[in-house]
């Protein structure tokens, strides 16, 4: 909204409705296809943004030299950050990414080998992306650029990326970057809506409310659930947008520590400890919520302010100044301890029938999909994705024709070539697959 001068509330509502419609009407395939195209737009333009930002800083050597002296010192880098903040982030990511809630990137693979490749690819891309995405805001810090005066001044650091991009990217490239950022943000919402609606329908609606529901009814219930969750997300976004003094970064980190981490702890440990009573999971969530609430409220209370600056008083003062780190470490530490003790104490009370279910679950988890079970690859859909890549690349190429200046044209041509190359590679692979399906080799095993 600061870039285009749009009304924030209207932007939230329009983007929210678009995302919910896509998720409800198209389902998981539309979400995955849309996310892929959005990433394909975002990757090349962020590379161009990093390159132009480094040029503004005078090159890589000048950029590294002009960073503040405290930049490489974790303790003095910035207020509220430091070693404990780094530890909290690592703990949060380990428990979130390695839990059942985010396991789809591994469980949707055909076998263990493909799952390892997916994990390795994610790790490499995130590692590379971290360097590319952080260059523009770091250049803004090096240059000491003033934030947009028309934007909110309560959290100027959150405007650093778009500020440096606005000063280094021509109009066409800046517009492409903003649409890529919007698409990336919206992709987080659509995948969450689709996943959470599926969890609600399969884990609550069918087993509890409608055990005899048909597949058509479940699909309809999933769509209504998606609209309900989407409306709740839009209302929450409108509510949080009124908190001018609380930045989006701080809000998301606090939400993760208070809400997401409590359920991530049991979802992580249940993959490692098989003999645990069912109450160990929900009691861990309740305990973490209570711990998070206490760590959030007590350090800022009048009682804590009256304590001496030693012992408990010093710890509470630290927790007040390191809100996210204190809540996350307390939740992970105490929640993990509680789950382990509950499993050790109540593990023997697990019934044989329940242990059979757990054993079957892990057996299915560790069993590769056989050729007879595997569905044939839908190369026609892949061909459709390739065409979308080429169409989007064509639009970017058209922007290059009308762009002003050589730099703008070269940047847009790079983005168009990147999308076209990916689309061409997918199209080539899809056509080969269609040919092989139509004329399979004589030695190919039958799937019947």
C-alpha cells in the first residue's frame, strides 16, 4: 500500500477474497500451481533487486566494508537480538519444520530417495535465498537511506527492502517486484487455508459430525470451511492493521511463539516417541499456552518491576526485553520436558489396540509406494503449467519492450528468459512423458 498509495483495509479485503476464492474453487492443485508460478516470478526479480542494490553500495567489497562494526557481533548487533534470539529461532524452526504439520513435502514423495531429494533441494534453495533476500535491506542499512515519509514511521525497518528497491529499480521492475512480494505473501495464506480445511474435514467433520458423509459432501464441507477460515483470517488482518505501534515482524514472531510453538512441540516428539498416551499431546499444548501467557505477562507486571535487579528480577527483566526468545525457549524446554515425562509415566497404559494403530501408521510412513499403487504422472497438467510459465514470461517480455532505459530492459529480459527457460524445460519433459505413455517401452513392467 505505501508503494501504490492504496487503502490498506481495501487491499487486505481484496487480496483475502482472491486467495480464499482460489483455495475454495481450485483446491490443492490450484494452490500448488499458483504457488509455483508466484515463486517463478519472485526468484528472478529478487536476484535483480539484490544485484542493483549491490551496485548502489559500490560492489560486494564496499558493501562488506561499510557494514556497521557491530554487524558481525551477535550480542551488539541490534537491540532485542543476540545469541538467545538465534537459539530461539533455531529451536522454533527445528520443531516446526520437522513436525507432522509441515511434513507434506516429504510424505508426498514416492519413496525415501525422492523425499531426501526434496529435503536437500529445500535446504539449498533456502540457503541461497537467505543471502539474496537480505542484501537489499542490508544495503539500506549501509547507505543509511531514509524511509518513505509517507509510510508509517513506527517500524521503519519493515520498509527497508521496498525503500532500497524503489531507489534502485526502474518502474517496470519495481512493479514486478511488488507483485512478486504480494504473491509470495498470498501463497502462504492459500496453502494454509487448504491444509487446515482438509485437517478439519478429515479429522473432525467426518469422524465426529458426519461419519457416513459421502466424498461429495466432504468436498462441499471443505469449501465452506475454507471460506470460514478465510473470513476469519481477513478479519484478524483488519484488526491487527489497526495496531500501528506493533510491526508485522514483531506480530508474526509473537504469534509463532504464543500459538504455533505449543502445538509444534508434541507434533515433533510424537515422531520420535511412539509409546505415549493420547493425553500427553493435548496436555503439552495446554501447558505451553499457559507458560507462554505467564512469560508474556509476568515480566511486565508491577510486581516484577519491584523485584531487585538480581536473581529472579534480572531474569524477568531479560524476559521483558527479549519477549520472543523467552517465550519460545520456555515453551520448547518445558513443553518437551512435560511430553517426555508424560510418555515415560503413561506409556505403559497405552492399550494394545492403540499401539497397533501407531505401529501401522509408522509402517505406512516408512513404506515406499509400489509401482502398482502409484498413479500415472499427469503430464498434461505439467504441460499446462509450462504454458502458464511461457504466458507469464511473455507478459514480462512485453514489459521489456515498453520499458524506459537499458537497465530496465535488461532486467526484464532476464526475468522473462528465466521464466521462459523453466517453462520450456517443463514442456519438454511433459511432452517426452506423454510420448512414453502413448508408446511405452516393450520391457516396461505392466501396472495392471
